[in-house]
């Protein structure tokens, strides 16, 4: 039997039936990812296995560094095949890391490869994969079709002209591709050297002169309106922690004005300005019926030397340990008091906060929208079997897993769609174990719920034109 077989990760007969009858055939709604829209617009053809699989993959880079692989083979200038061989030599050392499962799921689902990847098998796998990549079925559009991806939501800066999204919309691609509004740079009053060039780009994108905070807010609203016109129905924020220390208009205007003049906000001023802006963004989303996503708890660019050498998103990030409950409650509560609380998905990176978020969402359900405030799937370091179980158990114990929106890829790679299969197998194993233990009455009760978690809940909740 091959390592990746039909019943992989399904430890009981009931789990196997649940997966094959209710989960396996469901399409994918990839409502949070970092796929480059330019690659979709161009229907990119990947020249080799390195381009589609290793290019930009900081998960693999972290494992390679930990296994003693020189940086030249990660982010450096070594030839693609040499980088692939370095990864192949690393793979046997990743046992019990989710990378081992993901690696072989991906090789199986994209290229039909049943061999275990190591230094000996690497040349054969490289040749087979590269030959298949020459076929249109594994160009960007073919991949989205192969994995039955109904809709994709990319992650986009408010200053983007969304020209690639326009090109995609005009193409024959059946998968719908929508932009997601990610205004994180708007909070950067503590680093004027970063904020001010971005404000200049915002001026150009919005055709607005920005001299005051009011101008700034008007420009952001214009871009939010434009994203809506382009089909966008979600926003996203990557935050160390929630912001709940709100200030008045006058104080926010003063902090913004000083930043525009090149004076960095103090940590306290940054917190208060960020809290103010997050209310602004919450109101914008609520007005249009959007869904807001908050990704909380990442310690980004922890290695200063490597950040200076290589830049962001190179695998030098980890879980942070900031208090979340007080500020998150204050933020949600303020929007709720204003009747301006949008649909929200909260993603948590520190497992110590799972029960904080799982209980917090129950404080702000309004009885009008099922699952209005969501505890999102495990992400980044928590999108693996054990942490998925932690998240689903916390949600089940404190809320309604029946309303859960299920999995996201949260990936820049077109090779990541088997993550949905991995999640669905973990989900079905969880339910199957409970059924066989007598803790859930029947497969007939659980099966439709599993089907909804895999796709139906997200389709109904997000309001995307996904078909």
C-alpha cells in the first residue's frame, strides 16, 4: 500500500465512510489565500517543480535551515534543480512534521507520484513532474479546475489597481477570483518612513490629495468602494493583537498629522490610532455587508539580521504571546454598541488563546446571522492535524462547530490545495471517533454537517458569487 492511500488519516471505519460519502467530493471555496493574481491572470505555466513547489515556500525553508542546509539553497541563487535536491535530502528528516504529509499528498495529487521523496527518488520525481507541468492541465487555470475551486479570494493592498482581477474577470476561467481589502499599512503612524510613501500611492490610486486625516479616510473609503465594485466582499488584517484603546477624532488627526510630518508616533499613540482606524474599517465593512477577517498573534520578522538581509516572508516568524481578550472585547463591543459590527472571522495563532476566542465569539452573536462571529480555522503554525483538532474541539465545546466555515489555504502556492483534503480527513476522523465512542448518535446526523463545514457554510455566509 502506498503511503498516501484512500483512507489516509482515517482511523475508523466510520471516519472513512464520512469522508468518502460527505467530504471528499465537495468543491473548494478558498476565501483566504495569497495566490498572486498576476499568475492567475496570465494562466501561468510553471517551468519546473521548483517554480510551482519551492519558490517562496518559507515552510520548507525553515525545515531546510533546521536540517543544516545553507541559505543559498533556500532564498539564494543556487540553480532550481539544486534547490530541489536540497529539499529532497531534507524531507526524510521531516517525519512527524506536517511537511512530510503535505509533501507526499501534493506529489500524489498533482503528479500521481507514490514514491517517498528522498535524495534517491528525487531525479525521477523531478523528471516526471516537469513533464506533466508542460501540460495545460497544470497551468494556473487547470489547477483551479482540477481541484474544483469555485472561488478564490486573494489578499490585496488598497492601493492596487486590481488590473489583474479585471483581466481574470474578462477571461474564460470558471473559478471566480475576488480581491480582499488588506489595509495594514494604514496603521503605520509609528514608522512614517513606511507610512508616507504608502500614502502617496493611496493618493494616486484614489485620485485624492491627502493633507488631513479626513482626506485619508475619504481615500480609503474610495478604495473600499472600488474593491466592492470589483466583487470584493472580505477585508483582512494581520495584527499582533487586537486594538481596543480608542481615541477621539481630534487625537487621531493630531497623530496622523505628526506622522505625515515625519514624527513617529509613540507606542501608546500608535495603539490609540490603530484602535481608531480599526473602528473605521469595521464600519466600512458593516455598511456593505462584508466579512472582516482578523489574523491575530504572529510575531513577524523575529530575526532582525535575517530581515535586513532577506526581507519579510522568508520564514523567520513565530507565535507571539500578547494578551488578546481585553482589547478584542473592547473592539467588538464598541462596534456592537454602534450597530456597526460586521460579520467577522477571528484566526488565532497562539493555542493558549483558543478558548479565549472560542468563548469571545459567543458574546457577539446576534441571532440574525448564523455564526456571525466565527472562530476561524487553524492557520500558519496551527494548520496541522493536532492544532486543527485543538481549534475544532474548542469551537465545539464553546460554540457551534455546525456553523464553522472550514478550511483556508492561506498560501502563496498553487500546490497547496491538498490542504483542504488534509483538513477534511482530520475533520472526519474527529467525528468518526466520536460516533464509534457513542458520543454522536449517527452518521446521518453528522454527515450533512460535515458537508456544510467543507463548503456549504462558507458559500452561504460570505455572499460570494461562487456558483
